[in-house]
C-alpha cells in the first residue's frame, strides 16, 4: 500500500514574503499558519490577507506554502497547477506614517521615504511643506486623536504598515520643564498604544543623545560615548526620553511580534547650518555639552529607513551620530583637554567622533555619508 509523500515544508523565503506583505514578524506568520501560539485577531487577519494576495486560499497551512517557486527574476509567484498560468504578484508600496514630519529631521525622513518609493502620511500640527504626501493635523497628546490617525483617516489613508514617531518638544528649555516632560511622555505613550490598537507592528522612534548624560557636568564613564553610557538623564527632556525607552521595552514585552527601534539621535544639522562650524574652534567648551557630536539630517533619515528595513525583533536602541566631530581640532586633543581623566577606548585619531554609532552601523547596516567638511 503506497502512501502520499509528505508535503514540502514551508521555505523560509516564502514565510518572509508573507511577513513583509502583512507587516508582521516571521514568527507571527508561522504561528498563524501552523495554528499554534497566541496571535492577535488583527495579526491573523493581516497574515490571511497576505496569503490570499500571494495566490493561496485564506486557510492555507504552513505546509501548503511549500508549494512555491521563485521566478527567474527572484520575485515570488504562486506555483501553478499543470497547464495553469502563473500570475505575478504586483509590488505593494509600503505605507509609512510619520509623526512630526514638518520638523528638521522629519522633513528629511519624509523626503527619504518618498525617494525610496514608500507611500507617506504625515501627522503634525504644521504642514510638512510638500504636496506629494498626505497630511492631517492632529494633537497627539490627545489619545483619541492618536488612535484616530493610526486606524485610518477618511479620504486620506488607512492603517499604516509602519510608524516613524518623531513628534515631540525637541529640546529642553523650549517650554516649562513639566510641560516638556508631560507632552513628550504622553505623546509617545499615545502613539505606542495606538499602534497596539491598530495592529501596527513596526515602529521606529526618536529617542535622544541627551539620555547619555548631557551636558556632562558629571563626566561620562568613557569616550567615545555609546549605548553603554547611561541612561543618565539630567533634564526634564532627557528624563522624558529615558522613560519613553522603558515604555518601548514594556510594549515589546506585551507584544512579541513588535519591532520597536529607538534611535538616540545626536544634534540634527542641515547643510545650511554648516557655515557656522569653523567658528566652533574658537571656543571648544561651547560644544563640549554633547562631546562635539552631530548628525546630518539626511544621514539621520537614512538611519530611520535602515531601522525600518532591518525590523529587529523587540525593543532596540541605537546611538545615531556622524563619524566626525563638529571641530577642526583633533579629537584626541579635545578629549584630553575637556574631559581630563575620562578613559578613551580605542582610536580617536583625526577628527573621529567621540559619540560612536558603531552598533547602528553593525546591526542596521547604516553608514553616514555626509560630513560638514564637504559642505564648507
């Protein structure tokens, strides 16, 4: 008596295609298709929708996805029955919602996403200054408005595939301390929670270099600064960012499928800012407050898109700074003269940054391309 050959196990690449289309993790796809583990109703619906769009029945199992092949161009196509016709799956533009898209970093992020072919929606109190993206004004300190924009806005957009959360009071001292703290923590909680309600599983958000102990009235434990320094908040602003980092960890604990990446951006600069940089050498103490670090807005935007592409599981944090300082003086001279007694790890030759983004470069594949030295 003959027995049927066992079904081909699902190929990892196919599971990945379903995950990409559904905007969930591979683990979530496997749970849905195998009928095992705890998965939210929203994640289950998204996986089943993706399976249908890839040419399968909505109740297809993980083993059924083994009957797939790749075209010569590398695109995934459904395996056709004998004599059947294989229909290519049209590419689907990713929908990314950006909060705070009118700010200095936000404008660069929106521009990079549009250049990459993403469909972009912006939520901000101010217009983003361009007409090729959707925009809705919303006050994200209001939880109802946060949920409203994350679950879809009539005639504007539906639920996004990913969220880039940049909206905040961007520095200490712009408002009274309690106002800064309350606005930032409330806004970030509302956005993270609204993502949970909407079933958005990919979030990249702006933390800050300030959690590392700026302005270093107490010297840092070592240089170059990295993710191992701190958190050591010294202002209401940096305290708000420290608590937001902890919120991200807890939301990731609640939702195993969540990818939530915090980027500790250095002082964001645009090319128009660089004309002032040569003057910094006259008073190095004036930029000691953040170890003479900066990040070009265009490179910051590329760090965001790298984090979206990497979609690392759980909550992650990365320092994002350019590879050089804002100074003309050598970095070793700066470290010795303005951080005496602070251990220096590794080489700080030339103008090498004293705030290291090596971890982001290693795990996100992000490398800064711009330097103020090329602009002046």
